[in-house]
C-alpha cells in the first residue's frame, strides 16, 4: 500500500479517518497491513486533527498487544518518522503511561524511542515542561542507550530552568557526578526521596541506583 495522501474535502477526509480507525480498532487486519494503515491514519490525522491523542495512544497500545510490532518494522514502513511525534500533544499527556507499558513488556527499543522523543521535546523545544522532573529522575536513576547527562542541550536546559526543584535536583546530581562522596550522596538521596515519595529502599519497583545510594548513605 503506497502512502499516497490526497486530502479531499474535509467531510470526505473525516469519513476516511473514521473508517480506517474503526478498521484498525477491530484488529482483524494482517500484521503487515495493520502497521502500514496505522501510519496512514497518523498522517491523515496529523493534517486534520480529528482523533484525539488519547484515542491514538489507546489504539497504538491495542495494536501492539495484538500484533507485537518490532521497532525495526516501524522503520521499514517509514525510515525517518518517529511514531511518537503523532501520539502526543505539547504537554506530553500519556507519555509516562506509554513508557511504562513498553517497560512492562520489555519493549526496550520502543521505550528508548519514546523517552528520547519526549526529552528532546523538553530540552530543544521547551515542550512537555511539566515532565521535567520525570525526565531528570529517569536519567539519574536508570541506564539508557544514550548518556543524556553528557548531552549539551540536556545540560543547558537543566542548568537554566526556572523550575526551582528541578534545578536543585540537577545541581545535586552534577555535584555527585563530579565528586562522589558522602556529602554529595546525602544531598542527592534527600532530593530524590523528597521528589519521589514512591521510592522505598525495599520496594521492588524502586530504581537500583536509588537503592544503592540509600545503602551507601545509611551505612556511613
């Protein structure tokens, strides 16, 4: 199926979107056709903004559960487009939930793609600013394919942000990276614990980095 988009009248285009959305939502397509048609739906909706971002996110999750698309398959459909460009508004609403969905199913490349997209929106476009603390905490506490803390746009954004708590955490993180001692560890531990009350040393879902930091601080 060729990606040949002919934008007709608004009425006809909306009808096309509705029809394609309902077809995909039935999850009765073949695997190959489903991914190509989902891309077409995303492109059409990007032009017309008929479906909500929430609808697109829920449909994408439903399709992934059904067809278990591999990350590489998306790039066989489109060599350059990041799928997450079409799934989120400027606030990034739903991004954390989708990343958790990827993580729970060990869809690591999809997770990396979503996180990278969101962080780039924050640091380069000043979008998703309400997720600044989330992105910073994730970079501090988890391992990623990219060393985000060395990226110039990452450093510049968090050094100059006007979000007081976010900047305080970033400064504590920088101090810890520059000199890992008891004082810097305590400060970083205090702020991570304060801004992430769900982090408990014995909890299964608490990041390993925080647990290690907690052990170091508690043992000194």
